[in-house]
C-alpha cells in the first residue's frame, strides 16, 4: 500500500472508531511544506484499553501485522 493510501486508511479507521489521533513526524512535516528524507508515517492514537479489540479488528491480517500484546501494552502505558 502506498503512503497516501495507508494514511487515508488510518484516518478513516480512526475516524470510524472515533479515536483521537495525531499524524506526526516526516509525514506531518512534508504536509507543512518542509522536505524530509525519511519516508514513514508516525501516528499517535489515544486508545482506551476497552477499545483494543476494535482497534485490532480495524487492521486485519494478512494486510496488517498487529501484535495484540504490543497494542495492549501501549494502551495501558
């Protein structure tokens, strides 16, 4: 999946799940007109532990490789 398509997918998924999120890093910098050499998407999501299952379901295999352990750990910290 190309970066613009992935970013659109992420935004649609988070909006559908009504999760607050912020796009940061090089993607955000490029959007504001500053060139960057890195080519990644950094996203911060406010994810309550009660929404972990919904989050994981939004990113199904085999298109995504989501670790339940990592998601639960991030949601509790």
